[in-house]
């Protein structure tokens, strides 16, 4: 009985003292343990399964909205988009499948953020696994008012290539990382 009362008091305290703020609020502007929530459904158009083709391959992306907790000196919660991918060749061979074991902590795709250069441009961060710490940014544009079609434009983020990278010699000789992702693609919401 004591445990039930303690749990109820903790729950009530959390409800009374926690505060909710809209998604565009800066983390530094909220008190500890606040919740920066997608109150207006801004992330909803991204959520779901998206499919497109390039060079005979099919790219499938799955985006989920999660309530993420940021610990540290200023802990808070925030709604975020996470995503994983699946790449299938024309003959049906699965080259990458991170959707089956969707990683809600270290997903390859993370975001939606606003470009520093253009306040109207939305972007998703892309952290491909086993690519020597390289990351990329995907510019996102919805192509219709229903937001059922989107285009993605891939660009590497500036970073230093580590000498112990398994692809170091390939890159220094003018090659590209075998990232298995298109430079530009149009996706349809499934």
C-alpha cells in the first residue's frame, strides 16, 4: 500500500510540476523536465512508410515520432522524428534492412530541423551505420498539398575522414563512400 501511495504522489507531482511547450521552443527556454511537444501536429506529415526508386533499387524509409529524453544538466523531453531504411535491388535482394529492427535510440535518420541558410527549408540528419562517422543532411520538400510525396536531396556534412576508416584508401583515390543512398529521390507515402 505504501508503494502505491508513493507512486501516486510521484505521478501527481510530475503532472503538476512538469510543463509542456510547443515544438519550436528552444530547449534553453524551458525548465528542467519540461516537455517540448508536437502540439500542432507539425511532425505528423513525416510519419509513416515512404517508398521510391533509383538506379533499379527501391528505397523504403520509415519515420516514427518518439518522445525523446535528453539527460544532463538540463534534462527535458522532446517529440522527435526517427527513421530507418531498407534498400532492395530490382531482383529482390535486400541490401540493407534497418526497418525490421527499428532502433528507437540510434536510428540512422534524426530530425526534422530548419536549415540555417533558409528558414523555409526542412532537413533530416542522416547518420549511416558503418560509414566511419560520416553524416549527411537531407533537404526535404513536400511536392503536393496532401504531403504524400516528398523529395530528398542528399549532401554530406563537413567532417574529417579518419585514417582507420575501412574506406580511407577508396576515398583518398577519388572514390565515394559506399553509402547506398541516392543523391536525389522522390518518395511516395504508403
